[in-house]
C-alpha cells in the first residue's frame, strides 16, 4: 500500500477525502500511523476557508492538530524513537535553536508553524513529523485520551500549574466546552473546590460528572451573587475563563477576592475591563495562558493516569475518517462537544 486517505478543506464548508501518497520521513522525522485525531474549534476557520495561516489558504494542507498514533517508520538521524512507539504529537514547530524552542515553548518561536495548519496534520491515515515533536504515551493511556490530552488537558494543566491551584482554593471556571471540562477534572485532581459556570444545562450536567462541586447557569442565575454565597462572601481564590466571552472575562475578574488569580484561555479579540475596580484595588494577578511547553507532557500524562482523570468523558462522538464530512458538519452545528476520528 503506497496511498492513504486524508482530509482536505477546499473552503466554504466543503470536505474532501483524497487518496494521496503515504509520506516518507526525512532527516530527523518519523512516520506515524494515526489511531486518534481530535477535532478542535480552531479547525473551523479551515473548514470555512477563512484561516489566517498561510499554509491553509489554498486548502491543500491536511488538518488535525491533536493527533496520537504509533510510529511505523523513522528517518535518518532518529535514535530515540523506534517503530512501535506510541506517541502524541506536539502541535508547534519551531527553529529548534532560539531560547523559546530550547525552553520547550516552541509556539513562541519567531518561525512558529502549526501542525494541521502550516504542515500536514493528523486527519489522515499517516503523518510525518519531526521526532522532537513526539511525546511518549504511558502504556495504560488510550489513543483517544492521548489526542484530547494534547490541547484541552495540556493547556488547562499548564494554566492551573501557573496559577498554583491547590486544595486550598475555590476555583471558578467559565465556559464548559472541552477546555472547561478538562479544567474541572484537573482542578479536582489538584484538590480544589470547583464552581462551573455556563449557559447550557447539559454542559453543566457534564461538569458535575467531571467533578464540579457547584454549577451556575449564567442565563438563569446571578453569577456574582452565587459565587459570593458559595464562598461565604469572601470571593473565589482563582478563576479561569475558557469561553472568550467579554461577560465571562469580566465575571472572572469580578468574582475573585483581594489577591485573587485569574487566567484567560478562551480566545477573544477585545474586552473592556475596569482596571481600578477589578485589578488595582484588589491587587489581583491576571495571566494569559496558551498551550504548554513540550517537556511538561510527561508530567501531564502521568497526572492523568495517577489521578485516573475521565478524559474520554469529554468526547461525545467518535467518527471514522470516511465520515469526515458528517463529523465536521455536526461539530460546526455544535451537535457534538469533543469529537475524535478513530482508527481500529
């Protein structure tokens, strides 16, 4: 077999599954046979044909930036991976030489390119990536868990590590999509008391299943009053916004106590805040948090396994690659939460 199936987006919500050559790994690269590849909200710009990434404007790049699989071939110069190794893929490609690359934060490299946007991703039977982008999986971790762990779980783990979340904290998480849901399980693993906020009851139900101690529906309840009631008037110790909504971002700033900590994760172009009231006079710390440094994946994977986090509960639908058109349409129409392509 020399050809494989791969997904392409010609634009305007069209999905094509093409037969293409199986790629050959070059110097320092590995060939991975995909076992799971998760769909992410950021794939929608490719689906619509509005992506800002150069590599995807022509619709000639295979999407999929949350893949996991088995190495089946290695190029010259690869000594630390071999066929049969189970890996997830780190989405950021960098120059490898700058301070950012050397610190593991490849996404801050001036030459940053993104797998699934600038170079072929995981929505195909095989993909080639630099060996240095491979992250080993624990034997007990499923490929579906691994795929979802790269972006959603990894991002939220890194944010909570930076926030110093512990059993002392009341943590409020806004937005109960896959990111927020991942945040709930990590916070529970770290011992925090978790308050989940969303506008949809079914998302709040899942948040409860994932371990949220309290849920607040922002449509029907006064979010600030509820958080004040739960924390006996003290306010939350920390808050994370995963929605990108200006309302939620302001709620996050408003709900924390003096010396509180806030992280913004949900993408957002513009928000109006009140620095005096929300930041200065409460002396709070606010951070943006995006993805994680590659060397942290071992720690993330170990935490998932040790705390037995129910990562697969974030996945509402699994699809075969042949069902890509249906998968992306349903995801676009929000008929699925986290959806993953799987191969037997």
